[in-house]
């Protein structure tokens, strides 16, 4: 064998060897290639985004008949409108977008096996969040927007627990274990249509929805907030320690209780930021920036939104308060099954409205002041016009009383509450309602409106005692100007206008109640001097003299008397003093004639005069 032949043989064998190695290597790498081509949730989301974008951009209407062209044009316009409006939580727009997503996914994934390759809904470990969505999916078929409330009531999830801070402190929470237990008990069938619908929900939440709180936002609840618990530093530093991190912070406000939904997490600060910014976008209020650290807005369903961001707050946070048009009558709010003599509180508030008495509804946040005022409006004479001033819409009186003459206004970035109050003086207001007296200027104008601009006024305030209410409004009058620091004159004007304080409160387990109803009484007009006692002339004259000089020199020009109080131990409303003769006569003078006999009977049956 010559040299050339040997070299050719070696070259041929080398080529065969290299080809063999490459073939063997390619076979070994084939699974990795398949893995990289596998459809994931992230890839499915991108496909949906591009498909919907192409659907909107498509303008190939050439060659169509007029009717077909008009139909296609309207369909495209409807899709564009739905894509723009679904981010505001508008249900009709959301359904259209979800139907489009469903059709895209259904074309790609035609069998259960193909869906399970994207997301394994039959995995031994299914995320609690997905289990929750599956539970809500089935509950909504029967109960609609009451699905969450029904599940909470069915499994008593709003009960007090001892699971936090070394299991030493009471709290309200729904844990991952709760969701696992309920899901296992229900054992819902996971067929193709259910899994397809779940994929649609998951993709929509990440694409146009409000993330993990998208379903929660739909429900008939008091509200919810996010970003208000968990360690911020451990989340930022990504420390692998057993401590709750800040993104795991969704709280449900349900029947007066704040319940921590521990099975829900935003996972990252970026996702929480996206949801916060999305929740406050309705009506284009402008961006939530570092300079503008907070924003108060409303959503399409009239929910109130308060959004905050760093550096104004320590973390991204949002507070949603929902105002559902459920049964908000005084009877439903006050006369609960466990309450004794609840009719006393119901009728007392009713007669104060019929008697046209200016009342302050006081109490801390969440005590139910707004809802109580809304219910009390029912007993205001329907012939009277009502004007409402609010920081953000909460009462929605026209929705509850659409046949009455009602107009509500709210302050904006360009129109202040004080300016709106001045404008309402020219709106023929018979009854003025102030959603919340929170600033000096509003307090001053509220007193002015109570004196000359309307028959009577009802308002809410955060005072804890009737005396504190008077002092707070008095100080606001002085601060707003016009009294030159004269506290006595300002105080006299306050007690001339505000006659009754209806104070509300609630317990940690969510029980709301009227803690007391108090009259604010002018001392120099309504409280008699001590009697002269012939058998003890020296002592009685000293008391009379002391009272005289106290009234001439002391700063206090009023006192308060409790008319009704609530006993928490016995859950009973108890009567004390009745209103002064002067206030009672004022009520009788304006009360409808047919209501006077039952009003007198109500007094005589329940108070000792």
C-alpha cells in the first residue's frame, strides 16, 4: 500500500469518525432542543400578546361587501375598546378580551395533554393561588359575585386564629392549608374546558388584569389592601430566612374584619407596583410619581382607591374600599340578631332625621359612619333637596334613592372642597351632607351652612367624644379665620349648630354598633342652677355662688348628656337621659303630624322623664 492510499484511508476514517461523533452528539442534545421548544406560560403569554396586537392592527378589509366591511369594522372597534377598558375592571370589556384569549389558546392546545404540558393542573403540588382560582371558578357558577363570601361563611374562615407571633396573638387569616383542605374536599373535575378557562384566567391576570387580586376585586366585599405587611428588607436583600416578605401582603376587608390572605403573593415588588399603578388608572388621573406620592381615585365600579408609593410610603401599597348597593337600612345595620333592644337605636336615628336635627356621625375609620349616614337619609323628608360634598365618592345616594333631588360633588386637583361648598350654597340645598369634615375650611363652612344655607346638616368626623367633636370644630373655625382667636365665640357657634353626636365603634371581631347618642347642651340655657335648700342654706348658697362664677369665668359653655348607650357585655342598648325640652320641642315643631303620636309613645315607653 503506497503512501497516498494510506493518507486517503486515514482521511476517510477521520471524516467518518467526525461525522459519527457529531451524530452521536446531536442525538444526545436532541432532548435539550425539544425542551427549549416546549411551550411555557411565559411563551404562551407572548403569543397571546402578539396575536391580539396583530388582530387590532389588521386592516385588510379590501374586497369585502359593504355589510361585511361594516361588520368587520365594528368588530375591530369593539375589540379595541375592550382592550382599552378591561384594565379599568369593566366586566363587559374583560369578558370580550378573555373570549379572544380563549380562542387563541384553544387553537393552539386542542387536547388535555397539550394543556397539561403548559401547566400541570393535575400535579401533586398545585399552587394554592391556582387552587383558589379553581374554587372561585366553580363557586361563581352558583353564587356569582358572592362566591368568596359564600366560601368564607361555609368554612368559617373569618374566625379568630392564634397562628402569628409564636401563636400567641389573635388574628384573622386564611392560610395555604385552608385552601388545600377546601380544594381536596370539593374535588372538582378538571376536564379540558375547565383547564382551558383556567389558562385564560391566568394569562389575562398577567396581561391585562390585576394579578393575584383580579378575582378578589370582582367580589362583593368591603374591600382589600395590598403592600401592608411583610418584611421589606428581607425581600430587597433576597434573604433566605423564614420570615414573611413584603410582596406576600394581600388583606381582605370582610364584614368589618381584616383577614390576611396568606396564600396570595405578588412574588416581586415589580408585580405589586404594576398592580398598584393599574388599580388607580381609571379616568386618567395622571401618573403616580415620586413627587406625587399618593393618589385618591375611584374605579369604574365606584370603589374608592388610595394608592401610595415610595418614598412617600415605605412600600408600594393600595387600599380599595367597595361600596356595594346591598341592604344598608338602619334595621340591617343596627338590629342584629345578637343585639337586644336594637329598635331603640333605629328609631332614635329615625326621629332625629324626621326632627331635622344637625347630627355628627363620629367614630374611627371603618366604624361605618358613611354607611350609617346613607341609611339615615331614608328618613329625611323626600320633598327636601339634598346636596352632598365628599372627598371621594362613597355614599352614592342617587343610586339608592334615584327618585329624589340629590347632587353629590367631590374635590379635584383643580377645584377644592371649600370652593365646592361655596358653590353648593347656590344650589337650593335643603339638607347638606358632608362626607367627612377633615379640614379647617370645610369645618368652618359646614357650620356656616348649618346656620344659614340649609335646614339641617349631617356630617362625619373622627372625634371619639362629643366634647372632642365640639373642640375640634371650634379650633377649625378659629384656624380658618374670622374669629381673631376668640375661642368662646367660635364655641358658641358650634354648639348652636351641632346638637347631637351619634358615635359609632366596632370590636376586633368585626361587630359594629352605635356606642352612644349624646346631646350637646348649652350650659347657660338648658341646665338649671342648683336648688336652694332651706335645711342647709350655707352649703346650698355656696353651690349656687360657685356655679354662678364658674359660668361667668370658665371656658366651658356646654355639657353633654348621654341619651342612649350600648353595653358590650350584654349586647344591649340602654336608655339614660332624654333630650332637653328645647330640642324635643324643636323636633315636634317640624315633625310630620302623623309621626308625632308614635314619637311621643316611643319616648314615654323607653325613657323616664
